[in-house]
């Protein structure tokens, strides 16, 4: 997976409606809708889309 290609493949739009800002990100995936839905609704597959949370060892040490 080429991260630079993934990032540049996203269309970003920011608009304003009154006092609200609307941020829209759009990416076209080369997969059928069922595959995309499965990838974002199945926890074991969803983990691949996001980095796991990392503990801040200095904070953890300070609270013990």
C-alpha cells in the first residue's frame, strides 16, 4: 500500500453554511459496495483502517 497515493486519492472539500463548516472527504474504492460495507462494519477488518491506540508511558507512569 502506497500511503502517498492513498492520501492524494482523496478529494477534500470545505464549505461554510452559516456559522457551520462542512468538511467532506471522498475516495473511490475499486471494490463492490458489499465489500466496502463489510470492511467498515466488521471489527476485525476495521482494525486495519486505523492504527491501534498507543499508551503514553509517561502519563501511565505518572498516574501509578
